[in-house]
C-alpha cells in the first residue's frame, strides 16, 4: 500500500503489478545474474526513480533475486543523487541487502557511470 512506483529488471514482464496497488511501473530487460541493461534503459530507470522520488513516492527496485541487477541500479542512483563514491554507495546498499553480489562487469559499468558524472 505504500509503494507507488516499481522498477522491474527481468527477462520477462511481471504482469500482476496492479494487484498490489502499484500505479507507476517501468520494466527494463536485463540478463539474469551479472547482466547489465542497455544505456537507454538504464537512463530511463534512473530518471523514473528520480521522478517518483520528486513525488515522494516509495520506489521498489527489484530483479529476480535482488542480488546484483537491482543493487547495481540503486548504487548508481545513490552515486548520482547523493554524490557518494562507489565504495560508500555499495556499503549503503549492503546495509539494507547484505547478500548483494556485484559482478566484475557490473562493477565496471557502475564505475564508468560514476566517472561520466564527473565529466559533467
């Protein structure tokens, strides 16, 4: 009842979101485990989170296991919006989700994202 926006990071669309009172949703495709989304999908997801938070909505970001793909997106959101470095952002997420597992490809993606923010 409190979650109003949801980012799904799956191979297949989750169709029953409306059964849970979720009004806003974004689905992005990403391979399981250590996949990364396309740049376009990734930017859409970060924008979606930012817009929902502007409306004071709680955003639930999830993938199948909640270990890597969703963690990667939340880490990047923290880096971009709270101006934290990679290690700090990972620890912030790990405090809430101790079982996260960021793969080598995902870590590189996150660090490249963080570096791109420094160029702006």
